[in-house]
């Protein structure tokens, strides 16, 4: 496969997944902002989210305060913000258009229709229906795109690069979602989870990654920080966990391997193995936030290496 074609497929998938995960991060932060709390706590919550998304400086160049309305407008509509949902869906469509002949007509039409809908959305319409409804729409369009991809694409290298982009992006963003939570509520003891506010905060986090029902099925007990972290980091049977994402990254990477990718495969396999055999108690011992930051650094390095081995120069 031509490296340019692989590059467009890889980034088409990454941007679609990024749009979904941005919606998930905004959703959980918005839900948390609505919980009973001191009004002065809301702005630091949004500021922390932007910092973890690495968009704090870009935001402050345009907005003086971290109000809910300003952050949502910036993260959803801002055409100059490379991390906005608008920009992600536009990039998804642009990359899909560049390799339209490689995609099935169903996949192209799904991508194009999603872009046309977001292009016509206004802030007035967003607040009329509520941000939650919009976040659900973004997630639904991403689910639809993945379903059409799996259901219509030939099981060849094209699909492998799409899947590789999807799960590499998902691994990074699940780590960011966890970090947003722990920035605002550092885990103390399991007894902390018995407080009503804490319960709703952890519930919001689980719901943001479609894991609330999964948690109840797996643990059948009260929600605790340790178990939430275990579910979203080490459980390979949880679709959005770090372990599952890295298992998919390594599997798809080995299927498109070439003469230059041996070290990239080794590093991906090493990280996948670390998650497969890891213990959550050990992660907390070494420092949970440090662990997440190190994980995201390794994901970034893998993305750069994949670009060097298979694609054209790295994009952000």
C-alpha cells in the first residue's frame, strides 16, 4: 500500500475517534460541573480539562475566563482550535475524500453526512437541545462509522490502518479522561466513594466511556476509585480500556509489519504486555497520575514511530 494512502486512512480513523473522545471528555466534565458544589470550583475544573487536552494556552488567547459556555464553544465550534470537534470532523472528511476510491461508498457517505451536519450546527441549536444531546450525536456518528467500516471494508491492509489509528487514539484519550477525573478528585480511600457527590462523579466518569453497566456486571458492588481504574486500565475485556486498546494496536501493527517496523512492534508489544500482566495496586504505588502521563508519552512515541515506518511525516 502507498504510504500516502495508509496515512489518510490512519488519520481519518484517528480524527473520528478523537471527535468522539473529545465529546466524551466534555460530557463528563459538563456533568461534573452540574453537580452541587461551590461555584468557584467549576472554572478550575474546565481549566484542568483544557490543560490535559494541551489547549490551555490556545483557549486563553481568546477567552479571559473558563466559563462553561466559553469552553464548550471553543471545544465544539472553534475553527481555529485544532482540537475542536468541528475541526476533527472536518479533518475526518478531508482524509476520507483523499482516499475515496479505497473506501466503500457506505463509509464515504457516512463520513460526508457527519461533516455536513456539524457544518450547519450553531451554538443556538446546541443550547436549545442541550450539550448532552450533541455529545450523544457525536458518539453515535462515530459508532456508525466504525460499524460501517467493519461491515463493508475488505479485511486487508486498508482496514488494518484504520483500526490502528482508531485504537491508538482511543488509548491516548481514555488516559486523558482518567486524568481529568483524578485531577479534580484525587483518590483517597475506598470509603470516599460512599459519599453521594463522589458516587455521582465516578458514575459520570463510567458513563462517559460507556462503562457504567459493565462496571456493575463485573464488580457488583459500590463504585470505588481502585476498581474504576482497574476496569479502564487493565481489563482487556472492557472495549475502551487501555489494555484492550493496546491489544488491538499491537495486533493490527503486526499485520502490516514491514522491514523497518521491528522496533515499533517491540515497543507496542512491551506496553501491551505490561498492561496484560499489570496490577492496579502497583500502579497506585508508583503514582497514578505519573503512570498516565508516562503512558501517554509512550503512545505519542508509538504514533511518531508508526508515521516514520509506514506513513508520511507526523501530524498532530
